[in-house]
C-alpha cells in the first residue's frame, strides 16, 4: 500500500511538472527584434556565451548558421537559426532550427525567418536612412583628460587609453554624428542628461577600408554616467562601417544596430542591451537583454552651460531637452578626472562681443555668447569676432568653426560642434603653472615629436602621411611630375616632385624652344606606377633588377568573391635558395609587399604591404597577425608567414577573408612579392615573381593549380 502511494505521488508530481512545462514547450519563435540580446542577419560564431537573466539569441536568414564552439549558457533563452552546430555543453530553453546537430535545449521546433526582407530588420532596429553625414571638428581626448561634447556633427573621435585613460562625456540627449570612434584601454564613454531622452550615436566608419568602427578598447566602459537620468535603453549606437570591435573586458550598456557589419566580441566583454549585426563572433562573453529601447527619435540638440559659484566646490552643468528648452541646474561632478570648478573670487562681464572672467583656479567653458571663465594659468577667448587674450603662461586663440584645447596634467574640456573653444585647468595647487600648450587653427596642427602611431599605415593624430596614405596631398601645381614620399616620422617628402624644364636652340635665323620628354623615376613602395610604363613598384626593373629577382615556385591560390571583396589565400616557395638569408623584417626593416596584376592589364588589381614592425620573429619564421584588420596598408590580409629553410629557401603564405580585391575573371595573373626598406637604397630591394594561370573553381571563384 505504501509503495502504491509513493508511485501515485511521483506520478502526480511528474504530471504537474509536465503541465507547467506545457506552455514553455509550445512557446512560439519570437519575431520581436527587441527580445534578442544578440541578433545576427547571416551568421553567428560563439566561442563561449553566457546569457544573464533573459534574452534570445538568433540568426535571421534561411541558410544562416550558428556555430557554438564553447559553452552556451542560456537557460531562459530561445536559440533560433536555420542551422545549429554545437561542440560543447549547452543550456537553453527552446531551440528553433531546421538542422540541429546535435539536438540541444529543452524543446525543439522548426525554424522560420523572423524577417523575410532585410530592410524590415533595418526598420525594426531604427537604422537611419540615409545614414547621417559626419564632418566637423576632430575630437582627441588625451590621457588624463575629460572632454565634454554636446549633440552635433564631428569628425574622427579618439579617446586615448591607459596609462591615465581619457574620458568622453556625451552631455545631453540628441544626435551625435561621428566619422569614426576609437576608445583606448580603460577609457570611458559616459552619457549625461538631467532628463530622460533618446541619444543616437551615428558612427559612419570607413566602409571602403572596413575599419573597426566603433572600436572600444580593453576594459573600456560605455554607458550612462552615475546619477544620469539615462539608462541603457536610451543610448543607441548605429554603425555604418563593415566591422565593429569590443575588446577584452569592455562593458557596453547601450543598443547597437549595425546591419552591414561583423561584430567582434572578445574575451570577457559584458553587454547590456539589444545588439543587431550582419554577423557576430564572440569569445567567452556575457550578455544581458536590457530594458526595452526608447523608440522616440530625438532630432533637436541640447546645449550645455557651465557657471562658477562663489565659495563652493561643485561643477554647475545645465542641459536642455527637446521639449522644455534650455534649463539650468546645478549638480556635483561625479565623472572620473573631472575638474572641480571652485572660484574663490570671480569677476564676470557678459557682453555680445567678448567675455572674459578670471579666477584663482577655475575653468568653465560656455557658448560663445555667454560668460567664459579661465584659470590663472590659461587664458582663452571664445567669441567669433574676438582677438587674442594673454595669460600667465599660455595663450590660445580660437577662430569660428575651430576647436582649441590647452591640456594640463588632468583636465576638463567642453567642446561645441561648430564654433567652440576649449579651455583646460590644472588640478594641482593654484601656484602650479600649466606647461602644455597646443594651438590649433583652421589650417592644421603642429607636431614636435614623431607620433607614437607612425608607421601603422593609418593616418591619425598629427601625421601628415602614413605609408601610402597622404590624405589627398599631391605634388605642388608648379612641380607636377614625380610622387610624394612618406618619411620615417610621418611627414611628407616632396623632393621627388620635379618641375618641367625647357630647352632653347638658337640658329642664325630662328630660335626654337622644345619641351623635352620627361623621365620620371619609379618610386618604390607607394603602389603607384609613377613612370607610366604599366609596371608598378617591384614589377618594375627600377625597383627590382634582374640580380634582385627570384623565381616564385609552386604557387597555390584561391579567390572567392564576397560582394565587393574577395576571400583570398596563397602559398608558394619564393626561392629554393639564397633569398631566405636576405630577408629579415626586424633586422633589415623590410616591409613586405603583395602585388597582383593581370598579364594583359595596365595596372595592379591588388597592391598591399605589411610594415616591418608588424612582424613577430618565431624561430626561423616571421609572422604577422591582424585578425581585427587594423593595418590599413594590408588591405584585408589577416595573416602572413615567411619561413626560412636551409640554404636560404624561403616559403610564403598569406590569407584574408575579405581583402580589397575584385575577383578577376579566369586569366593569367602576375604575382609579385617584394621586400623593401623605405630608409635604404633601392639596391637593397628583393622580390620574387611569376605568372600563374588561375582557373574557375566549382564554387565560382578562382584557383591555381
């Protein structure tokens, strides 16, 4: 009797459990994009993913796939994708898939695409169309500096990382339009507002070169400032470029819509919000679905006014909303490294033309028509028609539509999008004098030292050029012949720009003036056919004579088109002997060039190079990795290896998933690998070249052999 009662109780408990699970098993696949913590359009690859609380994980397209290579912990989540492959332990509530191997989750159902049309995805995540144009002052937040910006249009935005990482504060609701956004290690992007509202950060990126935009560094924080009226639901990032990168241990409390981009989430990244992209690649990350995003788009911008109060130690900040106009409120500054504006005695004069206020050790920046307070160590004039005002140690003059910044050890700066002057104050004792002075005008900037980033192929900071990027500069109109060179300290060398000359011949009866044929020298290493002979750089005997040329052997290559890009891989033996002993990127400072040209073509279809300092030495090999595509000059090549063997044998291989190359039709291609030290004479160049027949493969690409 006792056994039968126990069996009955167990049966009733099991039935109750099944009854409770019934609604969960019958739960429909979500078609609400905001119910997904991560939502990919085409593909998702997860090497470890933990979903905190709730939040679905999905891939939209029929034919799309989800590959799970590490533990997936999502006990309350739907997992949805047409094809699902798992190699590790998984924990999830419901699986919606037409092809799951092995089966996972508590319940399995067939998959259907939540959005048949990709345009519907863009509408659902409110992707702007057309994408807002960027353009305006470049924002550079230095180490130990806090910069405050208000809604508006900006150029490139860079926040320097550790040591002494900078802080960028978004002050007020509205639209912030950037050309690019990069935050360094441990940098903070903080969003501040006294009233709730919508904040849109539109990062245009560089689609042509597929840079990482935005790119948030290791340990960086992006989200509401403590005490702000904003939450992660109010902050919306929109990416116009091809790739987005959140580095290790970065924290992002916002929403992201990047339908054109691959999003890389590296180890320890923590996300809170709704993240939509074309593709995701995750590596041991934690995600949490944030509160429902605010959907009301804010188009008007707010202004910020800072005033000083006598006898206090607080920062006064005002922020205007889109419905209430400009209001002023006083709050205590809580941002790291923010300068407290304490005025011992202040004399203020407000006028429509020029306003200057001095105090013992306080810095406050306001709009051009309002009061400006400067410290004893820095004097700034912020008026469209103002003249120069001097100070104890630093003088900064601002013209309309420019931004001028004077920084000290730890500073607070306010930047307006159009006509703005920024002032900084030292956080040391009043007797300390600021020692750093930077003057910026409409014409450019002055650099006294070689930029740290010089040589990475990316034009940034105060560089005039980097690698083959001259920012549109050309030879002067009076010297149109030749080509520019980029020096080792990233300044432009115009020594090769030549002026045409004339020859005059006088006979007894006539005088004849002729313009001789111009002989322009090929500039090695700029990926330009300078002399117009149809041979570029190391294809040209001027850069690689017969004695410097080695025959390439055993070429294996594949090309497969991906839209305007190409999946590319190649390996070969550059020389059976001799060349290996003459190649050493570290000791010889040799950049490595890859050139591809149709035999009957007049120009290269691909010319890229990896700077010497990007190689690592491992035993008898030189290796380059750039999985995040930060080296622009590599043009999408993600890795390259040089292996030195006996007797100077040299083997070469390289690969890139989306290189900047339009896949040509079936043809004979000339492949050239060049080694060039820009600081040495061209007699030290070495190269290997051959002609390779590429044929159409079964997958629609090209391959050899």
